[in-house]
C-alpha cells in the first residue's frame, strides 16, 4: 500500500502516510480513479474521507462513512442500535460513531487524525443548535 501512496504523493497528508488505517481512504479514492475510472467527484470525496470525515460533509459523505462503520462485519458494542438509529437521525449517529471510534483508537493507542476532532466539534455544534446542549440524546428517543 505504501508504494502506491508514494506514487500519488502530495495527495496524502502526514497522518495518512503514517498509518495504513488512515491511508486506505485516500488510496481507495485514487484507485477508484485509476482502476475503476470513477470520475464522480461526490463519490470520490465520500471514499476519500470515509475514515476521518471532514468538516463540510454532505449527507452522502455521512452515509458512506456510516455504511463503512456499520457494515455487517463490525461487531463493536452498540453497533446494533446504531444500525437501527441511523435511519432516524444521521448526525446523531455520526456523533455516536465518532465517539465510539475515538474511544477505540485511544484504547488501542492508534494515531488519530485531527480531522475527526474537527468533525466531532462541527456535528456536536449542529446538534446543540438543534436540540440544545443537554438535549442531544433526545433526538433518538
Ligand atoms: Fe475503509
């Protein structure tokens, strides 16, 4: 994977080059172009950021992010509830998924891309505007 990353150097940031868990997202977007002739910017963006997200995620980006996180092979605590609730409130599920991911990454002591903290702040702010600072959990009741 690193050899292909070097071939597309400049497209990857320092965090992605330091972690194959992070690298597979931008590399996947590049392979979608080179090996599958995908040219739809919205699709490439969703693949590119499906691991860390980004501050200006579209609903399509969020669906791809959550589809990857909640696919049938995933078995982390709470995954069944998230699979059910994702159809009720996309942003709330994004926040829960981000929190779960951060907890997992910290426990494993894996590299955390700062983009995911920016995304968490953005989504939390949006939910607080919508439900109030203490009412976010009401969105899934
Ligand atoms: Fe992935």
